[in-house]
C-alpha cells in the first residue's frame, strides 16, 4: 500500500479532493469532526448522524455515496467515541474499522481525514504510525506455503493522510513504513515452518539483508564455535541433524568511534524440549521459539530501510533443540564460553544456554548497551499475559536509564513492556551441588530466575533482557506471529539517534 501526506486547507479544500473515498470522524454526542464539517455543506453528514444510522461509537462506520458538494465518490463516517479527547484505543479502533471498509471498496485510492493530531497524550506522528501499522497488519498474509493462495486484498491501494506536510510528518511516515515492513518481515519468518526456517535459512536471510542494505555479515559454524569454546550453546545443538549457525550483522551507521548497541536474539528454530520432551498438544507452536532472532532480523530490515545513523550489531544464536542418542541429558554439565559450568537440570530450558554464550560473545564489541530478545519462559506469560513483554535488568543508574528508554519506546510504539525484578535472592535459586549454576532454579519466579541466569554473563556491560514469550505470537483461531517487539526495538534505536 502506498502512503502520502497532504494538508487540506482553504487553498486546497477537502471537499474538492478527487478520491475514491474520504474517511472522517463523527462522535457519540452527534458532533462532527472539523474534517466532517468541511464536507457537510449540504447537511448530508449531519443528517445521517442525527438519524441514528451511525452511533459514533468507536469503530462504527457508515458509507455515504455521492454526497452533495463533495468531489470524492464516497464519504466514510467513522465513529471515534467522545469528542472531548479521542483516546488511543478509540482512534486505533476507528482506524482499523476504516481500513476494513477500504478493503472492500471498488476504489483504488482514499483519504484518511481522521483526527490524527487530536489523540489524547499522542502526537500526529504517533497517529501516522498507527495508521500505517494497521494497514500493513491488514494486508499481511501467512499463506506462502498454500498451494492456493488466499484472495489478495482488494480495494484501496493508495492512501493520503490528511495532515500538515512538514519534514517531521514526512519523516514519521517514512519511519512508520520501515517499522511496519520490519514487523511483517519478522512475522513472516516466525510463521514459516521449522522444516523451512531452520538455522541455515536464518543465516541466508541475514546474508540477503546484508546484500540489500549493505550490512556487514558473518556466519560462524560448529568448528568456529568449538574454537570459541561455546560449550553451552553447542550442548543444545547435539541432538539435531541441522548444523548450528551463529550470525553477526553489523549496521555501522554512526560515527566510527561510537560504541554500538548490540541486539542478541534467541534463534531456536524448533524446540521439542530435547530429552525433557514437551507435551504433544501445541508443540507445533515451538516453531516460534526463534522469534527473538526474527525480531533482530526485522529490526535490521527497518533500520536498513531508514539508513539509521547509529552503530547497531545483531547477534543471533540459531539451532534446533531435538532429542536423539547424541542429545544433552538432564544432569549433564557443560562449560560456557566465559568459563562458568552449568548443570543442565532440564533440557527444555535451552534458550538461556544459547543466549549465555551469545552474551559473552557480545563483550568483544565494547557495547554501549546490550539488549537480548527471547521467547524464554512460559512463566512470563503467566505473570504478564499477552499484553506486555517482560523487561529485566539490574538496578543501578545505568541500567535504570536503559530500562526507562525501553519502557518509553514501548509506550511510544504501542508495543509495551513491563519491568520485572532481578535481585541476588533469585540467583540463590540457581545454585547447583555439582556446577557453578543450574540452568533452572528452585520453584517460583521462573521468568525472573531465567533472567538472573543470563545476568551472570553480562557483568562487563549495561544490559537488558526482553522475554517475549507472551507477545511474539498468538494462539487459537488467530494463530500467528505478531512482529513484536520490532516496533519497540526500532523506536528505542531511533530515540538514541535524536
């Protein structure tokens, strides 16, 4: 879908615009938005509202054709709730409703003249992002593996956003498109089956991104990982026929002397649980256990499109977790890259085993900050549901600042996170009689003990952990990857440039 911005004013009145459809807002108290008033010179819109044909409730719509005094072929009335201050939820609901109608119209273009600048506690740039992301979400299809594709979305293909055409709004639009493209890139990777999206596929995807956006890329294989003494990561790969891949992407868009931001993604392309085998029902969804890696790749897709003026490095540890005669067993002890020994008490707690070596590897970049992203624990889903990503970090000035940056970026991008604790008491739960650490803790606080485990490998830099187990995909009838937390991550990086 193509987007552009245009300001409608006395020199270029909205009513004279040639378009297949113009969407304007109406409210529950039977008031019209300024854009709706501009199209109501003959009273057709106010009459429709007074008649009760549309209530003004958020998401309600009414399509009017051949409105007298309006050059556009159609006018779509969209309910936005209260006119006192349009809430974020009401605006998003209205946008989604308008786009749904656009998808069924016999028109190629439309104008969105909704109150982009009147959303409570939000600015016009946020509203632009909301529209673009919703449009991309509506167009996304996960039918690449079907012999008969789902019907292509019909209707509107070009949308003009009625807003001041400034450098700021044009920049916001370009950013919104890049973030939406990155999110859908991540969704597509997540939705692919594990027999296609294996570690080698992720490595080849990274290489293609590097080619498209002039990133630097390096892919390490098993022999190189053995030379680096990544015994923890390699212990997870032992039962699989698929070779592990350790992927490093570099976008060096900032100054040469600037320390990079490092994003570390968990890339378990399928997680059976290993010898600690998962239950059968729902195991198909373990193809989503690489969504941390997919979100790093999607974020690089977005920052590459924007040519972000920042140094960013992506590190992805990719492998399968499979049971076989070679697989790591409960009770085995492995040695991580930084020398700490780990008793593998449960082979289904494998994400932290691959991440800990990736986090040690990140030290070599002398990073400004490191953020790891992982579908790490079901306990995080129990704690936060599917609304917020779990955010974990140490508590001191540098880490509090990083946490605040991530939380603010999540709120700004409507891709929210919630800060959880890390304290020494949780490390006590990880004690082992036979090794430096157990890979699981004693019962209670499973998401926190997993983060506390990772924290042992991050002492040399400022670090945060995002547990996306509850936000990276949906189950049930709406099963599919969400593209989160690409909006959060990309906004976080954008804010570091400004």
